[in-house]
C-alpha cells in the first residue's frame, strides 16, 4: 500500500486534476457550450492534461531526488516508498498515454501537447537549475491548457487572456516555492531568485506577479468574455492572493512561504472555478 500510495503522491493528483480541468474550462470559455464537441474528445482532452501533468511531476521528482532529500525528505523517492526507476517508468507510461490521447484528438492538439511535454522535460532535466527562466517554463505549461481547450472549439483568442492570468499567478507561486526550497537549491546550484538575490527579493518578485494577476483579473469581465457569475469566485481568488502577498511581505521565512505556496494552489483552483462559472452561465 505504501508503494501504491507513493506512486499516487508522486504525480500530485491535485495538480494533475487542475490541468485536466483547465483544458475543459478552456473549452467552456471559448464557446464550447454552443458547439458540438463529442464527449469522447472532451474525455481525451482531460486525459491528456491529467497524464502529461502527472508525467512531469514524476520525472521532476526523479531529477530532484537529491534536493528533495534536503528540502522535502518525506516525498516518495527520498522516503523510499518509490524507487527512482519506478518514477521514470511511471513518467514514461503517463507521457505515452497523454501524447496518444492528444494524437487521437487532432494533429494541432498533438503539436501543443508535444510542445508542453518537451518544455516539461527540458525544465526537469536542465531548466530548473536556471532559476527564474525555469519558473517561466513551468508557468508556460500551466497556461497552455486554456489554449488547448480553445483548439477544440477552433477559437483560441479568448483563451489567451485566461492563460495570462494562470501564467502570472503561477510565476508568483514559483518564486515563493524558491524560498521554501532555498537550502537544497543552494547546495545543488539551482539559481532561483531566492538563492541569487535572497528571500526578501524573491518575496517581492512573487508579490509583483500575484498583484499583476489580481489587476488583470478584471479584464475578462470588462471585455465581456464572462458573465457576472465570474465575479464572486474571482473576488475570493483575488482576496487570497492579496492576503498571501501581505503574509509573504511581512515575513518571507521558509515556513511562511510554504503556507503561501500551498494556499495559492487552492486560490488558483478557485480561479479555475471563476473561469468555469463565468463561461457556463
């Protein structure tokens, strides 16, 4: 049970679920309700987002196993519940599943999925050590599901703004995560903002991106891309990002940053609900 639980944990089910749902939300906000997309293709799209995200998480844990032994010793590989080769095998299986699902959807979808997969693999094997450029690689992959959803409706333009919101908020989260992981990153030569400039500067950068996301969140309503049902959900999201920013600025410690990093994941999920509600109703 420990090994099965470790394999489940290593793909970060919450993250994978969010990316899979992000594609479906991308369908909704680009007019999916007024188009006739077979349920089979929607299911394939969800599988693509879920499995490729899980693949990225597993391979990232493989490459980060020495850093995690310092920063997060309870993670599956450092704790011994999952062997490194098992993480690689799981990543390969999920990669094949995701890319085949994308290929079965359309050639355009396969191109986007393959691009995202390449970016994720480059990040895990090399890009992470570059620090902030690596953060931007992760945020690019977080932003792509909305564009992927737009491909299914042949209407990607509205999805770009929602992709920008996801990109900004996740970049803030990546800068915050750098503060949490500073000890292991420093030892392994990972040049995050926290390592290069210090926790205070990293917290300022994180807050800058959080507040940019908050400011940009008014545009979908202003441009008429969503209904008023978008408002209550996005208000909660914006409040959470602002509150997290205040906490981070007051004390950019490792534990405070960990709390903010974890909470931002759920604020981003609330933002996903805002997109869905604004598009559905």
